[in-house]
C-alpha cells in the first residue's frame, strides 16, 4: 500500500486521488480553527509560499475530534482560514482521524508512524495532561494525538517524518527544506 492508493474528499463532496500528487513533496496536516495551535496556519502558509514552486504541497484536513475545535461546516472553516490566515494550499472536507470513522488516509499514517513525544515546552506539558485523559496509552500508539499533527511524505509517496503540533514550525520548515 502507498499513499497514492488513497482518495480524499474535497470540500464540495468530490474525490481526489492522492496519486494526483505524485512527484510532489507532501505535508499532510489535520487542523482546527479554534485551537491553541491554529496560528500555525501562518507558518504553514509561509512555508507553502516559499516552496510550492519547488514541488511542495500542503494538504489540510480539518478535524473536530479534539475538544470540538473545528466547528462549522467545510465552507465556514474554509472562509475562516482564507480570511484570517490567507491560506492558498488545498483544504479538504472535515474528517475524523481517530476511531471507527477515521479517514483511511489517517489510519494508514497513524499505523505507519510512531509517536515520539511532545517535547518539553510549557504547551507540551499542558497537552500531555489533556491527551493522557483521552488516551491513557497515548505514549505507546501511533494515533494522532491532537490538531496540527503533520506528516511529511516524499516525492515517491513514502512517509519521511511525523511532527507533533508542539514542534516549532521552524523545525518543520527545516525538515521540509532538507527533503526538497
């Protein structure tokens, strides 16, 4: 199985095959509009503007599973993101990333990566406490833990890296630039 075997739902209800992105470096992100990490949209947009011409695509998947921080429908979410953060990268239909209704793409990404921790920042300590209440075994599974978890996919469709939301965007940018 490859990342290119998956199809994802567009905001208008259509489908896009990830095979359409063959040859591109992908950063796949689950997002939310009302999260403490939502300002990462600024860094994501900066990264996209700097490297889209080099073959980077950022694929945005809103998710409302973490404390309902992505309320509204796809149109509301897209309007917020384009109006507030000026995003121009592709944004897809809202999905689940956990549980029996989890999107198959995110099941695949979760099953093929490992959680390596949140780091030691003050936000990391807060997030650890919140996540532990939701998943007592969170340290030992690859499930997406929170909004703005990112997966870096090579031009060949292989998973290169997973970034937790607490990793500073400059470190994500560095890894993306190394992969370009």
